[in-house]
C-alpha cells in the first residue's frame, strides 16, 4: 500500500516526508466474481457431499472458555424468548429459518451462534440449555444437511465452531442421543467443509475467522493433529493477507480489527483448554493488533469512528483487550494502516492519513481521507459521523450510505462531492490514490502535514491539511489549503466546505464577530474555535453512538470559494477553561 519508508526513530515515529499509495485492484474482477460463484455452486454437488461424509466424534476433547462476556440485555431477551441485534428482533417460538425476513447483520448473528455468548452470560446451564437446544434443533432441521447460502459461508462456519465448542454445555447437555449425534455430526461436516473452503473467504476478518475454525476443530475433535497443523499454516496466511505489518486491518476499520482480536482471543482459549500455547507468530501478531487498536482509541477508552464502524461500548472493548492477554502501548504512527495519533496532556488527535481501503478487501468503505477526530479526556470535541455498518436496523438506507461520504467526516469537501467516488452498488471508485505525509515531533508541539489527490482529476486541486498539537494538549491549530494541480482547470470559482462534526453533548455559541465559536463540553470544559479565510456557520449533524443509534449533534462548517490559484483557511481550537 505504501512506498518503502526510512527506519523508524527509537520512539516509533517516522519523521520526514513519505508517500502512501493505494494498493491492489479497485474491485473484484469479473473473473474473480465468477470463480467465487462457481465455488459456491460446487457446495451442492455430489462430490462435495461425499467429501463432507465421515465419522463424527462422540465427544469433544476439551471445552474452552469464552474469554469475552456477552451482552446482558440481549441475554435477558433470549430468556424471555426474543433474539435480537441492533434493534432487529424475532420471537424464538415463531422463528422460521427457511423463510428469512431479516437483515444481513441479524442473519450473521443468528447463524454464527454468537448469541450463545449472551445467553451463557445471564443463564445457568439448566435455564439456558433448553433455549439453546431449541434454536440448535431449528438450525439443524433447516441447514444441517443443506449445504449452501450464508449459513454455510466459510467465515460463518469458523465462528460457529468457536461458539459451539466454547458453549458446548448449552448445546450438548441433552440426554437425547440422536440430537447429540446430529450436533456432533454437523460439527464434523462443518470442519470438513472448511478444510476446502477457508481460503475462499474474503481477505481480512472473514478468512481469519474461517481458519480459526479449522484450527479449533483440529484441537478439539479427536484425531485432529493433521488438521491442526494444516489450519495453523492457513491461519498464518490469512493473517498475512488480512493485516498490515503494523497490526492494522486491511479493511482500515477499527471495528473489524476489534473483531479479529476477539477471534484470536477465543482461539487462544482453545489452545489453553488443551494446555498449549498460541503459536508464537500468531501471538506476536496479536500483540501488534492490540497496539494498533489502542492507537485509534480516545481518552474515553472507546474507538474513533472510521470506515463504517462506531465507537463501541467501553466495556466491550476493555473485555476484548483483557481477553487477548496483551499489555502494550498505543501505536502512535500506523505506517501502513494509515492512522496517525497525536497525544499531549489530556488531548488525543487521530488522523486518517491514507487512501481508503480497496474495494476487494472491504464492503462499504468510506471516503474519509485527511479527516480527524479530537478529544479532551473523556469528552469528544470533533468526531466523524461513523456507523455506516454499525447502525441499528431502523437506520434509513439513505442515511447509512450518507455516513460513508466525505461530508460525514471532519475534513474538506469540494462542491459537496466525495474525495473518493462511492458507486451505486456500494463499492468505492476513483479518487484518492496517493497521500503525501510528513510528521515532526518536539517537546513544544507535534505536527502533521498531509495532502491527497482525490480532487485533482475532477477539480484540479490537491487538498493539503496541516495540524499542530501543542505539547500541553491545550491548542490544536490547523490549515486547509486547496493547491492547483493537474491539467484540470475551472473557469470560475469552486465552492468548498470544511466540516467539524462535534461530539455528542457539545454546546455551541457563536462569537459576536461570527469568526469563532465557544464550545462547552459535557464535563464543563470550554474550548474556543477561530477561523480565517472562510465563513463560519453552525448546522445540525448526526453521530452514531456505541449502541448503533443516531444521536442529534451539531457541526461547525467553514465555507468559501477557491479561485484558479487555490484557497487557504486557517483555524484553531484552544482550551479556554
């Protein structure tokens, strides 16, 4: 994704200028799509059915612990006969798996059996097993023998094996030997399905999940030593294609990186159940992943909002990090993943300083290049709207798509267009291909200068953003410039807007000269915003909270017009109290 960089300084920060380029193809080719469809069609052939046959285990060698606590409200809802996710619920008694009428996130939650974690968190085995066995019986009746669809997708099978084995007491407590044999036979068939299909899962979290399932099956099904070795080799390949060397996810999504850490943490417990250690290369990768995740967390210990993810609940993130067993410091400069972290005093600044992810690696990527988030202690001052993939089911489709736009991020837009095109089918198109980055560190201040070429082809301007955070963390100075570049030239003036989406609960009061605003944070602290080179206004905005629900907020917008020679806007955020 990037050109070779000089050796890092002892503190882990590369000073000086570097060029970050978009890597790989923009999207899956027609041949790739046809090959993927053909592979799925082979699932229903007699040959594949023969491959799934074989002996099934009479029991598991061990039962791992699930290292992460489940969602308590969702668990209580299950006890009351309701399964739900992000505002979408279904009654368990009337659930019809043969006629799905729910969204994709709910379907993945249901078929992966991730809900077993929620149930086990609030229920004893005696109380939870009847619910789990009822849902298991429904699944086996509809999908146990019918290979195909989302239910047999490799990543879903990988997760299902992890959850089935971790929560075996809930699904294998029955005295009904026929039911038990069906569960164990389905587990064995799923493992054989993954043996041939794990590498067909999409790069990133899906492929990592699939191979985690292969390894877990090798560890817990008797006679699985060859599968374990085969799975470990596949998992290392999946980590190599799904993660950058700095530990960040190729999706550039903190939410997906959190998911990958959770998967490896569950696998780590599977090894522990066999009194074995996670392979050293996997353990080293897990350490880098946690450092990268910490690097995009604010002072409230929740995630910043990038690439469609939301902040997630602080307790959920803390539980996953605790489960990993990793103790490390935040990664301040992700050279490949693309996020730059500046921290001073109680202030944290996180900047997206890389092109968006390529379409073949992620669905629903966002045009967020050079956007930033800024917080003071537990209070978020400037945010991105976030949540394009993490919103509740009731979120209107148009709003969910709008959350992917450049305007939904705290950065500059030209003529209300995206820095990287978002196609009607949801994929990303042309736009940012290069980001030029320079970073300097001193005791007095930390400074980032970055520019991208996303508007050059259409508008003839490069966007350059300079950010400087003082050493005490009490002042953030910025400059946004449009610089003439390329062959495109517009005869008149080109409108632009610089948006600063404000955190939930931030109160705004414009100053008398209309060139600034006073921001009162939820904790009572005051910050002053000033700008020069454009017109300042306050407008409504929205922010997707940790539970996926939209929260009404406000945004500062600096507007102006760029002549052929470009434009320049300077601004500052300074702590007043």
